[in-house]
C-alpha cells in the first residue's frame, strides 16, 4: 500500500491492519526475529551521516535505538533511529531534506508526542522523529542503555520477545504493545541508573 497524501498515512488511532503493511518484519502474522548482526551499528552510522548531511543543525539528537542498538540482543531486522528536532509537527523544517536524502514519511501520529516515522530506501529502518526532550525519546534511550549494561535484563527481554514471536499478530504494533509489561519493568529497574 502506498501513501501519497498526508491524510492517508496511518496513525496509532487508525486500523492497525494498515500499519502492518509498512513493515517487512511481519510474515504470515508472525514476527521475524534474528540474532544480533554486527552490521547494524554500521548501518546506523551510515544513516547518521546521511541524516546529518541532509539536516545539519536541525538535528538536535540522533541515536541508534531499539533492539538493533543492543549488542547480542536478538531483534527484528529493522534498524531503529531516533531523531529529535525542534518541532516534529513542523514538517517543512525537516521532511523535505530527508525526502531529498531518500526517506519517506509513512506514519504521522500527532496525538502521540507528534511522532513521525520515516522509511529509508536502502535498508530496512524506522526513523522515529520526536521533539528534543520528549518523554518517549528519553524512555527509548533509557531502555537501550539499561539493556546494554545489564546482561540479566537483556536475557529476560529476549525471552519475552521469543515467546511473543511465536504468536500470530495482526500488526507489528500489536506485538510491540504486548511487550509493554516487560518494558515497563525494565524501565523501572533502570530508573536509578545513569545513562551509559
């Protein structure tokens, strides 16, 4: 499904079936997980350069996030990037530059921290855009840092992911929502730890 008009882009509030078609990580209702790939940090570094060249000082924060940013953790083979800009709702300030660099907006979620998701043309990636200082962006980094630092946390998270990957899902978002309990537990554990 191609989304050519901004009003056609799915949001969290719309039918989750629409968002499932945006991901190569759901096959016949199952989530595909793979072992940690040493190429993932390289992919992030390459995309980091492309985004910084496209946006310059409009990049307020750009980090490798999600499971592919944690060495040794199995993950969906989709590199998650976290980009923070001054105002994600002001797409004219950053989307044209990203589009010129080969990225495409696939999700607009104005009711959830003005979240935007863009896809790249060369590798499977999700470029998550939030405002600098956004609570959700900080949660993503706190979870990543805790998983990097704590082997026990990594093992527990991997076990939940493996169990959930055996189920049949309507969308990737349903799978992500099902991980909420373990994610909240891990974030609670990480609350007293300084970032890595």
